[in-house]
C-alpha cells in the first residue's frame, strides 16, 4: 500500500490517496499567521491503516514550513498533536501564551 498526501489548495484540504483512491482528507482554513484544522475524514475501508496520522503529519509539517500557528478544532488532529509532543510548539494556544 502506497499513501500519497497532496495539498489540494483549491479545496482547502490535504488529501490522502491510496492506489488511486481517495482514502481521506484533512480540511483547513489558512491565513498569513494561522491555520485551522476543523475536520478530518478517513474512509471506512482505510481506517486503521495510518491514513489519519499521515494526514496529520503532512498538515502539521506544512504549517511548520509556512511558520503558521495551528488551531486544531478537529478532535483527531488535536489528539494527534498531544500524542506527538514535537508538534505542540505549533499550537495556537502555546504560541499565544509565549507572546503574553
């Protein structure tokens, strides 16, 4: 199984493709300083295969590369960040405390 993650900017989401099939996506709203991740979907046929984690990693790596704070209102992305402390510094809540 090969997972390919694409930034579908026109649709405002990262898409996970597996062997030519759309396996899931993570929606985003992006500004110059902040990216909000409101919703992540993994198709039932692809659950438990690491698709959600691949989407989260790609989305958060993109935010880091762009220098954006992350507001994860999606429970999956938020939980993934909490389980991967190397991404916590991206959290909007963490950055707003530092600038106070």
